[in-house]
C-alpha cells in the first residue's frame, strides 16, 4: 500500500508539472487557481491516504466530505450558510457509523483491550515538542502508554520479553509514534484517526494462536502511529 500511495503522489506532482509547463510554453492556459482551488489541499491528501495501511479511514473520509462540500460552496453550487448547517450533522453521522461498524468488526479485539486497560502498572512515556526513545531490551514488557504531542516517540520492543498479552495505548497529536515489535508476537490494532493514521505493517501476517498478542489502541489527530 505504501508503494501505491507513493505512485499516486508521483502522479499528482507529474500532472501539476505538466500543467505548469503547458502554461509556460503558451500551448494552452489552464487555470489552476479556480474558485475553491485551495480545497484540493484537503481533498487530494485524504483521497490518497485511503490507499494507505491505516486501519481506520474515518478521518480521511471526513476530510474528503469537508473538502468536496467546501469546493461545491466555492463554486456556488451550494450556499455556505446551508453548508455550515449540514456539515456538523454529516460528520457526526460518519463518526457514529464508524464506531458502530468498528465495534462490530473488532468486537473480540475491543473486548480484550478493555480487559487489559485496567492494569495500574502501565508505564507512561510522553514527548511534547521533543523526542524520546524507549527501549525495553531484555526487560519484561507489561504494556505502556505513549503520548506524542508535537513530538515523536520510538518504542523498541524487538528484544523485550513478552510473556503475556499486553496493551499499548498510543496517542499521536500533531506528532508521530513508531513501535518496533518482536517477530514472535501477534499484533492487533484498534485505531481512531482524524486527519492522521495508523500503519500496521505487522498486521498483514497471519495470526498464530500459539503466540502472545500485543494489542495497540491508537489515536491519531494530525499525526501518525507506525507499527513495524
């Protein structure tokens, strides 16, 4: 999927370059600054992000809806006053539907996460306007909470001892979190994203019932969580 998104971004840049070249040579005049052109900065990234590995596409879909509605309003197809009245209800409906279907599809995973969430010995790591590297090499890992706000966290579990099912609660707000997990574990993710995403590269592999599971409860707002 990462290759697909790279190709799509490449196509966008090539198309923009061709248009600017045509205008510069005088072959034709293609107006790229049409009414509402700025909405493409919302629509295009969200549309391309749909092809990524994010486990929750709610934020991308909401972004596309907002961008298209603003474009239609800028074009005079719908009135701005009507747009503002309908936009919030539409967003709330989309979020509600995503929660309903996410719980239905990830019911078992959500149930396990709720069990593990009550552990009081969970270590917490914060990165605010800075970065932090957390390494659990040769340590028994019992879960943790990672919070990145305008910062970044790297959590390395590749040499950690995972003896039971554990939970990682990761929250990236205008920041990024990268989690390196061992080869001999399963990974299950429940993600909530708003203009951000969770990229679970380990989730592509078949789940082995004989292995312990690392559960990741991820929240991304203008940020990202990556599991490698």
